């Protein structure tokens, strides 16, 4: 049974005073320990740990994909890989700037290839492996970011981040309003 953070906090507040009294802890000490325990148990994992865990999933999915490049199940494993990369891209808050940028470029390159029916080329595989290698580093440099983006682009994978047609349409309406003198 899963419980929410709020439920866990309520249960701690119910049980902890009884435990503190049983072990004859001063009220202030018991209160401080209860708050620390509740905070520790209900706080989300640090972003870096979540990112590293997600990166492992991406690496595993990539490994499975590489084994099936010329197999009929390739599209299934590509979709699995693409899903893991998308999940990774959503876990970059608080990470070093170049690592966030590299993750975004990696995700864009993989996302744009999703419509491809043909398997990745060896050059694309090498570019993705290079990017994964640099994503595993604590803080990739700007040179490493540039190296990866160039390798991905040269292999035919587009790293440009586009927001989509709906965003483009929305921006066009804003521009039209500004031209006509209407502002938000």
C-alpha cells in the first residue's frame, strides 16, 4: 500500500510523541526529531540522484536498442529508448548548466528521429554513445557539449529544440497583435 507524504507526516505526528514519551525524551528533543524524520521521509530525492538513476535507464534502453538494430522489434526498442530519454530530459533541474544543455540536445536528437522507420546508422550510434559518455560526467564542459552537438548533427540527428506548431501559432498571434497595436 502506497501512502502520500501528507499521510506519512500525519502518522509520524501520531506515533512519534508516544515513542518520545516511552523513551523519556524531553518534549523539545522529541519535537525536533519528529520534524527531522518527517522532513527526511517526505522530501523528494535530490535531482542529481534522480537524474543519475534515469541516466542508467537510458543507458540500458540504448544497449537493448543497439542489440536489435536489424531486428523486427527495433521500433519497439527505439520507442522504449525515446521514452527513457524524454524522462531524463525532465529531470535536469538544479544540474550544471552544460549538463542541462547537453541533455536537451540529446533529447531533441532522439525525439526527432522517432518517426524514422530505418534503424540508426553506426555514425548515429557513435554520436549517441559519445553523448551518453559525456552525460555521465559530473559537469560536462562547453567544449564537450559542442563536440557532442557536432557529432549528433554530422550523423544526421537534429539537436535543434523546437517547441511545436501550436507554440509557433501562438507566437504568430502575439506578433499580429503587436503589429496592430494590441498588447497584453
